């Protein structure tokens, strides 16, 4: 079964709200073995909605509508669909009773137009709304299945989970399960990664491989189909193993994780601690780390050392280092990381120094970054980067690279032990 999701509401086209419903429904439909090939957004206009329905009927078996079930004149989804299918709208007595009870319970006067929310397509399978007023519904006509859901996510999501998914399972002929896995990579560009696995992409069928670049990272979404969920996961495992043989050194996590989360996880697992000395990033690394629950078990504190005076007085960077090499240097990054680790008595020390922009500093161009990683009992590593973004982008990317280098060092130190 192939599906199209049609979101109804001018507020979506105006950018006043984000269409999170489409994302939620696509994820849920995948688990039911239903392919979603199109997302459509239509304003509150009956003619344009009718046109969208006609287009969707030519390319989808299942059409899911979100929004437009409310009491006002611009809520016209079910009226438009009723005319299109030649069906009457009738009052659902259970829905009407629920609406009337709501107004009684809240001591509010129920206006006549609220009765409109109890109207449903004649012969439809009703989806109760336990968190709002307008019920959803499912109707089959002319070889298509139409599902109507309310627009507010707080109503739509529980309605679909409790009633909608079962309704679709009853009409779905294809019981294949769709299983997806996202592989997250850092330290390799999208083009380079794609080159390494181009032959796999060219012959992909099941599983499929979808590369996606964003925010300095690259992800691969692997998607497999099978009647047996276990078999589908085995197909994903085989493809992941093949990919890892080629670019596994850049793989850092799965699905919705992040570099900073993986750093925290690795430190907690190995009972290690970290501190930070941040010049370039101004505390951004520490902010991201402490935004995650459980950070206190690995992080006691750190220093934002924006000025040279703070670098000298608090972090004991030698004056000779600053005079000879400057604050933006390998030598300074090394001393910051090592001294921070000693002062805070941590297993790791990480430092960030560089030129965020918009002007060069100490004769070094914008985007020059040095990241130091100090580890007790091991030589300190200093990585130099030349980034080419805006001031904000340079700071954010520096933190990501710092996390990547730190994560790599944690793993290497574990292997060495």
C-alpha cells in the first residue's frame, strides 16, 4: 500500500507552524509496511484541496488528511471530501455527546458551530478523539482508503496510536515490515563517503541506502523490508557490516544520537572524567555537555579563558608561549589542555583556541582552530583545523570536531589498555 499525506491549513504555508504531523505519520506508517511517497500541504481552500485529492488518487492507495476538522468556516476538509466522494455528512452521536460533556464540565457555553465537529462521513469507521473534540475517521471508496485526522499533534498522535494504526492494519494487504537504521558519520565529507560506497548505492534495492549531509555530519539511512522483522534487521546488519569495512572509522553513532551524547556515554561507561579550557568556543562545549542529564558524573567544571590574562593566571599558560607563539597556536592549545586536566584532576582535558572571525587574529586567518586533547599517561594531541564558515559556524564546528577527537582518543586509550 502506498500513501500520501495531505496537510490542510494556510498556517502551514505561511510558516506559522511546522508540519510535525507528516514526520510522525511517516514514521508510524513505515512500521506498518506502508510506503509514503508524497507529502502535500494545501491551504484552507476547497477547490485547491479537491485538486490535491484528485492528484493523490492517481498515485496513492491511502490518503491521510491532517487538519481542517474544527468548528470554523475555514475548517473544510471533511466537507470537501464528502462532496468529492458523493457522501453525506452525518452527526456521530458519541462524538456529539463527548463535545457536549466537555462544555458542561468546563462551565462554558457551547455554540452551534461546535456541533460541526461531530459531523462524520456516512459509513466511515470512527476514530475517537480522547484529547479533543473532532473525531477522526476512515472511509473506503473507489479502491482508495481515506483517513481524516485532526491537526493538533496532541490530538493526532494519540488518536493514530490508539485507533488509527489498527484501522489501517485491518485494510492493509501487504504485511511487510519496514525497518530503518541511521548511521552517523563525522570526519568524512558527503562526497567522499558516497564515493566509497557508490557501487552499493547503484545496485541498492533491499535494503535501500539514502545519504544525507547536514550540520557538518553525514548520515546514511538504511531501510529494509521483509515479512519477518527479524529478517529485515538481518538485512540491515549485513549492509552495515559491508559499509563499515569501507568507512567504519568515521562511524560514531546511530539514529538520533549526537557527538556530544556519544562522548558522555563513552566517559560514563569507562568511568572517566573530562574538563575543558575554552577560548575560541567561549564555553560552548561545556554548555552542550551539561545540557545532557548525567553530565555531573564525568564533568566537575572547566574554564572559559577568552583573554590571555585568564590563560596565564588561571590555566598557567607560560608568558613565553603567548609571546613567542601566540594564543592561537599548537603550543597554547597543548598547555591549556594539559594544565586544565591537572588543575581539575580529570582523566582528560580538552582545549579550544582559534580565530572565529570575522577578522584575522595574530596574523592567522579566520577559521584557524587548534584543539588539544590531554590524557593522563599519554602524549597530548593537538589537531589543527582550517574552517571556512561564519563566526557561529566556526565555533559550532570546532565543538563537533573536539567531540570527535575526544571520542576517538577515548576509544584508542581503551584499546591500548
